[in-house]
């Protein structure tokens, strides 16, 4: 990276850090710009000063990774740094450069591709530019902070009538698999996950691995002896991959939440989540993060009732060539 751009990155990152903190105190400091799949995109204002930077990052997700089920196989992400004089105008100019860059990348022309910008949910500047260029709000990272006066170790979370919550073990593999696959199929309605030839096998393998561990973070809710709900979480030791999305630390991740359709609306979801929160709060976890689809009609109302709020929104064009 030429020194002019390096200096501009440092100055812009400082300004972006101040802007983000004013918008949402849970946002982290902007990370150093990653290496991209081309030269950094640079936007200048009318006086020739750098008014915005962006880097395009390309990830090819291989067919033997479960991650490929959660989105396109070739993912192009724009990492923007917009200091905030006129965010909408600079975002627009950056998106034009990004679209032109992607037009020259062979791997971005296929159908199994996506172009994504992850934008602070509370930052309403620039949304017009994202919409104008064909990006749709797809997924939200929501966050829940540990309450100020945490529940003490004797706190017993409220249960649901006739429901027992217990850690899942190796003998529960079939039930857990069934609920996990139902969740993926349900989420597919919202355009996020893609059913792959290896999806069921890879989910089974992941479940097998996690249920045979000593301390499992998978819980089942049972009613009348049958599995009615599933919750899977990652403790801070496993949630490092997403922890950098917030300045609060340590961070846990709530990975899976599913209640049997016939049992919904009877308090099972809340009982499972309160059970997890009681453990996380007692063990000093500062923040819990999760993903939910922006248009899932069940998840947003539920999560916001459970104390979560939006932190980041993923704006996506799929295929990548839908970016305009
Ligand atoms: C989201 C889901 C887990 C909720 O589970 P549930 O057992 O139906 O939820 P509960 O009955 O425990 O409801 C808990 C609270 O949330 C509220 N709530 C739940 N779903 C709601 C909805 N769609 N709209 C408004 N409020 C809702 C309930 O009214 C209840 O509020 P209360 O505490 O004031 O009574 C369930 O609908 C589900 O499995 N959906 C499909 C999978 C999914 O979307 N998972 C989340 C993926 S991120």
C-alpha cells in the first residue's frame, strides 16, 4: 500500500472510530484494513482529499465446509472506511468503484456469489446509497449486554409449563440433527442458507463432535418426553471469530435456536434463552451476539423481547452481479 494511502487509512480510521463511538458505543474501533483482492478503492472529495476508502475481500468457501450452507460459495465483501463528511455521497462513489472492480473479476460473475457490505445497524447515513446500488438488508448481528445488576448465582431462570431443559448428550444426536436441519430449511425462506449436497452430512458431523465433548453447549427442551426446542451456544473460548464485532468483552455467541412449530408461543424459547443467559451472566460474559435474518418474522420480535438489539446489518447482493 503506498504511503499516501497508508497515512490516509490511519487518519480515516481515527475519524471513523470517533463516528462509530458516537453512533453506537458497542461498536469496536475499526480494524486495520485487510488485504484485498485488488488495490484499495479510494474516493476523493471536490478538493482532492481522501473522503473514503474501501477494500474488496474475496472468500471462496469450499464444498466440504459447513460454512458454504450459510451463504454463497464465492463471497465478496467490501470493507468501507467513510469518515463522515457526506457518507451517502462517498458510499455511492465507493460502491460504483466496487461494482466496476467486481465486473473485472471472473469469479464474481457466477450465480453462486454474493457481494456484501456489513454496516453498523444504527448508522442510518449511507443506507440510501446501499439501496440504490441493489443491496438488500439480509442478516443482523444482534447483541445483548449482561444486565448492570447481574443475577446472582442463586438466580433460577423462569421455566415454561411442563418443560425440562437439559444438556444434550451423544444419545441425542438424531433429535438434535432433526431440529438443526429444520432450522436451516426454515431459514432458507429468507434467502440466506443454501442447501448443499453435503449439508446434512456436515451438520451431522458437527453435532457428533460437539455432543461428545465433556462440556457441551447444546441444550434440549423437552415436553412430555419429546424434544421441543434446541439451543446451541459458543462460550467466549469458541466465539473469537465474531468477538471483534464489538468492543464489549468477553463475548459469547448464540448459534442455534429452534422450537418445534407445534410448541411455539408457549414459553419454551424464552425458557431456553433465560437458562443460557443465567449461566452467561453468572460467569461474567459481557455480551452475547447472534445472527438473525432481517426478514424472519419470528426471530426479530423474539430476540428483542429477550433483550437483544441490532448491532450490524449485512447488506447483500446475490449474485454479486446484482450490484448495480
Ligand atoms: C423464535 C422462536 C425460537 C421463539 O420461540 P417460542 O417458544 O415460540 O417463544 P416463546 O413462546 O418463549 O416467546 C417468548 C416471548 O417472545 C414473544 N414472541 C415470540 N415470538 C414472537 C413473535 N413472532 N412476535 C411477537 N412476540 C413474540 C412471546 O410473546 C413471549 O413474550 P412474553 O415473554 O411477553 O410472553 C420460535 O418461533 C422458532 O423456533 N422460530 C423458528 C426458528 C427461528 O426463527 N429461530 C431463530 C433463528 S435466529
